[in-house]
C-alpha cells in the first residue's frame, strides 16, 4: 500500500518552475531515496510534503488522505516528521528538550493544567521524558541529554534531529541529507540506524548525495532533474538508466 | 537548595518584614515596585519566554484599569469581582489586536505594538462611548474588600500587591516547567523548526499574548483600586517602555524580573538627591549593562528533569556516564 502519493505536483517561484508535474509514491514500510543533481528540486519536494511550501498545482495524499496545503504542525500530528538539510536544532536548549519538542504534539496538558502543575500533567511529563530518553538512547545520545544541543558535534547534531523527529511517533520520516557533514565511520553507523528505523515499521524518505549510503539502504530511488522525474525504480535499474547517467554528467562509474 | 532559590526566599522574607522598618514613603515605593514586578512577570511570558517583541503592554494595563473603574463607579461592582473581568477584557482586546499581527517578526511587531498603546491612550483621551471621562479620567473608584476586611492603607496594598506577585510566580513557574513553557522557548529559538516539530506556532504565540494581557489587566485593577483616580496619561508610551526594559534587564527569569523592577523603580527614588542627574546615571548604568551583560541580569537556568537522571541511572544508557 502507498503511504505517500504525489500527483502532478508543481511548485513555481516567480518565473522558475522548481517542480514540474511531479508524481511518485512511497510504499509503506520502505526506504526510498530521492536523488538528483544540485538544484534539481529535491528539497523543494520535501518542503511541499511537509507543508513548508504550498504547491501551485497537484495533490499530495498521505495514508489515503489529501494533505495538500496543510500547515507543518498539522502534518507532524498526522505522522510526517522531518529533519532539515541545514541543521535546525534549538541550539541553546538542552539535548533532551530538543527531543521533547518532537514529543510536544503527542502531549495534551493545557495552559491551566500546566500552571497548576496537576498530578495528571506531572505524570504526562514524566512519561514524555522517559519516552524521549529512549529515543536518545536509540540514536546513542542518552548520555548527552543535559548538554546544550549547540555544543554537540556535527554528526551528533544530525542524530539529535533524527531523535527529535522520531519522538513524534511518525509513520513517515523524511531525512534531508542525513549524512551531510558526517565522516565515513559515522555514515556507516547511520546506515545501520536507518535500517533500525525501518525495522520499527517507519517508512523513510531521504535525500542523500552519498551514493554508497543510497545504494546500501534504499529499496527504491526517485531521480529528479530540473524539477522533473527522470527515472524511478530499484537502485540497480536506476543506476543503469542512461538518462540518469546523463544527468550526473561525468559522474558515471566512479561515483556509482 | 541552590543559590538562586535561596536568594528568592531571602527576598520573600525581607519583603514580608519590610513594613516593620520602612516608613510610609518607602512602602508606597515598594507597592509601585510590586505593580511593575507584576507587569514584568506578565510581559516576561510574551517577551522573555516566547521572544515576541511587544512594547505595548501598558495598553492592556490601561484596559484592565479602566474596565475596573467603569464597573466600579458606574455599576457598583466590588473591586475583586471586577478583577477577573478586567483581565478577560484585556485578553479579549489582546486577541483582537494580536491576531492580525502575530506573524510579524522582531522590530516590525515592535512598531505595531507601540501603535497599539498609542491608540488605546488616544481612545481613552477622546472619551470612548462616553465612559472613560476623557483627559480627566475616572475618579472615585472604591476600595477593595477582602472578605470583610477593607483594604485602604498603603500597607494593605503592599501586602495585596506582593501577595499577587507571589501567586503569579507560583503559577508562571508551573507554566515555565511545562510543555507550554518549552513551546514558547522553541518559538523564541527558531520558529520554523518549532513549526516543523509539530508546535502550532501561531496559536502558542497568541496564547502567550493573551495570558500576558490577562495578567496586565488584573494588575490594572490593583492600580485603579490603589489610586482611586486614573487618567489616560498614567498609561502612556513611557510606561510600556519601562515594563519592556524591566524584562530585558531581567534576562528572562522571574527572580531577575523582581530584581530589575527594584532597580528600575526603586533606584531612581534612591538617587532622588541627585535630582536632575539621576536619569543620566541610570542611563549610563543601562549602557554599561548592555556592554558587559547583554544577556540580562539573571537569565533562566536550564530546566532539570528528574526522570532523565533516573533513566541514565538505571543503566539503560550504553557505556558513558552523563557529564
């Protein structure tokens, strides 16, 4: 079953057609890679799916429901969580509170319960903290929970963004260049982590330039160029596609 | 117990026994400090916690004071009965004016909120609906009656105002500890990331605004009851600036707000003998402050999470120990 479907989605900035009637789908439980040269419109696709941009044309449906034009916070509540290409953590807040930000939409305590510090509110807080610590443990950052998020290393900040996204109980996790800025060792660990996320039953859609990672982990690739879909399918098939090789001019075998 | 909690308790004890040693003049100064502390605490939710640059807080203060005055003088409402309604009317005004502008950022919002306080002042000056009495304001506001005890003297108001400050601190502390307080901090840090994490940014900004306005409205009730006469000039732009400066100087913690309220309202009184030079000295102190301590006097400490320590203590964390 398809968890996410894009149907003829177009996004236009002024005179620039960033996405041109793009259609593809993401099957539930799979890991799908979105690739293409710089400026192909990959991040624009993500921003349309997560509600940061509103497409001019087309329809996006998630779990059988039309979600086009919903605000980002509403989409998180429906089960779409994301990380950002340029890391966007709350740098001056503790690591744990960053993860609690992801948990926020699953908590219910209102203004009055918070001010009065009711037993139900305290119970919910404890439970949320425990759950977020589990997510930190999952990405291997539990020991850093009290540190300022901005003081973490680059690779750990990426992991923290993933933990924050996971804390919102997503059905679909969208990763924008998760290996960006990571060294080889960290990238290998990241591949295992993405596998573990998939094993939890969470569908993953990712943008990545590191082709080893993409080839290792993705079950399906979607290739964009100039806002148009040029190929999609299994990695092995896509990598042999002449249009894809053409798009990656001169990249051919040494990259793949 | 840490140093800051200790300082807070010490301050509370000092305040409780101050009337025994201080003369009527200083008690009335301290009532004033308490009112500004209350206004500072309410603005702290908006400006300190959520980072919304709001410089029109005197507008909500005025709405609360005038609501109380009108209900009391025209409809004979007791002061304490008028208090929640004064807060509610201020909150309602806040919703009406903030909803269209809440998406503005930083200095743009600042300019609009300055507009709000001017609009309110000029509206009051023009005797809106024949209720506000124009530039003469409203006089003859009754004294509050606390379960049969009539609050008349300055010392009564002293305990009333500071009691209200204590209750506000307790409630706002709970708020700061909660998901609500965290959500405001996320918005202050990075509102795009906050929205992307599932925080309904607009609604939280608006809630912070409304809550702050509600509290300022209630502070207005206390002011009206203490002064018994209110005029539009009591709520001019300078008032907004002072409340704003109290919060900026404080650094965003509640103890900081109390300290900076004392510095802003109490210190100029201490410097009175320097008469004309006192504002100069004060301005210089502010400038030095901005150079050497731009984060404010006492920025809030990070929240602590017992459950997180327990989680690490239980050995679920692999290997390393928390620093």
